[in-house]
C-alpha cells in the first residue's frame, strides 16, 4: 500500500471544518462544502487502497489495520448515513404501517429488554455511532449509558445530540478502541451493541472485552452482522456479495453465525439465546429488513424516506456528481457515494439469497462466579 492518511483526532478536526446540527438536505450540502477538500480526497484514496485488489495480502491489511479502515470509512460516510438513515445506524424488521424510525425504535427496545436494562443501571453501548440507540435506551429504561466509539467525528456528533436532547447527565461518549476498552473490570450492569462489533478483526477479542467490563450476573446482548450457513465459499456470486458488503460498509472481514456464537461462548458468556431474526416473523406481516434499500418507488413520507429509495439514491448520486463537478463537494465525494451504492447492492442481494444477516441476535450472561 502507498501512503496512508491516518485518521487521527487532529485530522478529524481539520477534515470536518464545519459541523451542522440538523439533518436536512442543506445540512448534507453544507457539511460536504465545509470539508477540507485536500484531506477528504486523501481520505478517499486511503480507504480505496484497502480494496484495490482482492488478494490475501489486502485482506490481511484490512484486518491488521482495522482501526484505520473503519475510522476512515466513518469519516467519509457518517454525513451520508445521517442524511439518509437518521441517528441510529442499524436495520430493523418493519411491519406494515410502520415508519422506519418506529421499526428502529422497536428493534432497539427488543435488545434493551434482552439485556435486562433497568432504571439507574450503568450501561455500555459498544460502537455507539452518533448515539441514536444510547439516547433511546435512556428514554426507554432510565439507565445511564456510556457510548464507546473510536471515531472522533461521531463522538462530536453524539455530544451535539446529547446537548440537544438534554441528556448530558444520563450519558457520556468515550473515545476508545473496543478491542482494548478503557474501562475497569466489572464496571457496567449491562452491555449491548447494535451491528457494530462486525468491525472487529477477531470477534472473540471484542466479546472478551465486553465480558471483562460487565459485572458478574450482568447481561450481554448484540445484533451481529454475519454470513449464514447458506453462504458457500466456493460460490463466486456469494463471495462477490460478501466483498461488496465489506467494501461498502468498512468491514475488514465478515464472519459466520457459527463463528460469532462460538466466540461469545469462548469469551465466557453463558448463552441464553442465539438466533437469526432477519427472516423471522413475529405477527406475520413484517416487511423485509432491507426494504428501505430495495424500494423502487418514490416515498413522500419525508426527505429521508425519499433519499433511501432507489430513485432517491439516484437523485442523490447525480446531485453529488454535480456538487463535486462545480467544486462545492471535495474531489472523491462521488467515490464515497459509489461505495455506499456498493453496500446497498451487497446487502439487498445478500439478504435475498439468505447468505447474510445484520441481526444475528446473541444474548449471554456473565456467571456470578
């Protein structure tokens, strides 16, 4: 690999020269316009180097440099996530008549219940993004939530939202690597993660960190991104889709549900529940979790729902091309949009072939002794 631009705190401050506090269309334009154009272009070049060739060496580079890979990805993608998806960067099963936000909130409540989170508890959100699930956990349970995140820009965004929602006394957001958590043993009453630990190079190691900081008797609950038993390593299309998901979502390597479950056991947890709920129905009327990425019609339920539709994504892609061409958006922004389109292709088609799930649910308990 040629010269790599490390996503340091200093780079994050220089790159994100302007942080806008709302999620409107003009917010995305303002954020793109406010980027340091040279650093944005160099960051795009850094990220794409991890995917220049599909060889064992590049895969090893992605694994050994997972922090650089993931941090660079989120420095580039966070603004698009907030614009098109909202404050909670995860999927959810969706019932007829339910908005995406309602389905996401329900999906979050399910995990909070599995983690046995109660009022007054101290809870850890591992890989907290910009803090959407943490804020919902506070509202739903009354717990105090610590969000752990290794991306400086997302920490900054999470703190902005905490102040906006007056949750400063109920939350804190800590910069740190979830492979080496900056917390004492037995510090938290419960730990959870929403589709975040997939960025770990070794699942057992991140689960072991969650085990270490959890109090004896406390619960661990996660939604994990995994390849299913239907994934065939010898199937070229399966491998293409897995790589598209990895490339499009800043993931060093996807693991199977079997690997994830064994990793949780090896970390020390007593497993109470482990199942793929992506294709499970509760009341018989759920829509596919990937529906908001696969919709071929315009939705008039708001800007974000339009942005998620196929027509909306094409519109956004063309708008980004224009913004880059006239110099408002930095060079390389179109590549970022293309990476996100790659993600959508891999996620939707991987789901349709049932070789991928973003919601392998694992619930475990740390033994009392």
